[in-house]
C-alpha cells in the first residue's frame, strides 16, 4: 500500500467520525480543500462514493460504512500498539484526553493533574468539561470522570473521591420571605432553580432518600441553567432553591450566603469515578494518572472499583 493510500484512509476516517470537513480539518491540522481532494482521490481509486455531503453535515454511504467497519478496529489497534511503544521511553509521555464535569475537574481532577505534570513534563493532559453525558469511545476520550451511579456497567471504574451528598439550599433572604421546606413534597410550593444536562436534554429530577425511602421530585421555578455556578449565583441572589453537590456550595454555606435544607433527606452516595473502556493498551502516562487519582481513604473501602 502506498503512503498516500494510508493518508487518504486516515483522512476519510477523520471526516466520517467528525461528521464534517471542518471538524476533521481541525483534528488533523489540514486544510478543508486538501481533505476534499484526498477524499475525491480515494473515491476515484476505489470507484465508490464513500461520503454524502449536505450543507450542514457529511455522512458515510453504505460503502463508506463498510469501509469504516474495516478501518476503525485497525486504527484502534495501531494506536494501542503505538501507546505500548512509549513504555520504551525513560520519561513517560503522551496525550491523555478526559471528559469531566466542571465540579469534578476543579475539585478532583485538576489537583492530581497539577501534581502529575510537575513530575512528568512530557505528559499532556486535555480536560474537557461538560455537565452532560459523553460517549467517551465515540468522542475519542481516553477516560471520563462522573459520579459512580452514572458510569456504565461495562466500563472499568476506579474510585477517585469520597462519598458525597446532593443538598437543596437557599439564601437567608429567600427563607425569610418564603419559609423553608420541611419535606421534599413541600418543594412543589417553592420557586426552584433547575439544572439541565446538556447532552441528555432533560431537566434533572431532584433525588432524595431517608431511611431507605427514595424519592424523585420534579420542581418548577423561574430559572433553568446547564452550568452549576449560575445555579449558585441565582440562589445567593434570592431567586429560589437550588440543588447541587454539598461540596460545590460549602464555601457559600460557611460564609452564611446560603443555608442547607432538608438535611435528613440527603443521604450520601458513591462519589466520583474515573472510567474507561479497557486497559489492554493503557500507556504508562495513563497508568500514572490513574495511580495519582486513585482514592485511598483508609476508613472508606474502595470496594466499588470495577477493575477486574
């Protein structure tokens, strides 16, 4: 196979996976015109139309789908073998892409990455924050960080943080004006600040538990956000009751700007996990990051890890 054949196949794979020439050009660092020329050359050589172009997107034809089925496993295998070669380096190196929520990035992931790159300057870590649910395989991430209950069962999961709680909260002014709810049912009479997950598209239903009794409550109010800092700001301003991880609002509770509510309905649950599809070709750099992140608190056994 000629070098240009390999280059054209690589470009076709990038365009098909990105669904656009623009995304593929950014990913590969090439011009869109160069990518178009490469795709035409590949189609002419095979005598097949591989991509259907519209004004908004690019999608593979039936022949293109069959070519994808051949290329993706082959390219993944090559990438895995190349990652293994980094073990021959005396200094660990390579790029690690991680999808995570904003809070996990700041509270858990960044402190570990800060320590890691200080010790191993040839390692590059790309952190992408999104409060929605990302398919890390389809989006070509090496790993993701989410709460344990959000991690799919077929993923390897490593616990990286302590148990946590979700709590409702409001400003002192709001409570003085509207009173405080005594049970989750009382939230129906209050102005609440909702959170929408970006990818899932739905508004989050607040989850409560008391003595084994679980309750999901859909609340209403004047504001909906897809970023947690805005929920906190709106609650401090007195616009309603918010519902977030206790750790995320703890600084404002300590300052007296916010007041926690319904404490006896807020049971702790497993916290953040690093998850990834396979360790078959884990690079030395990735293994170092996993070890840096691993939660080691003695009084909380990490029995929920799924690494077998």
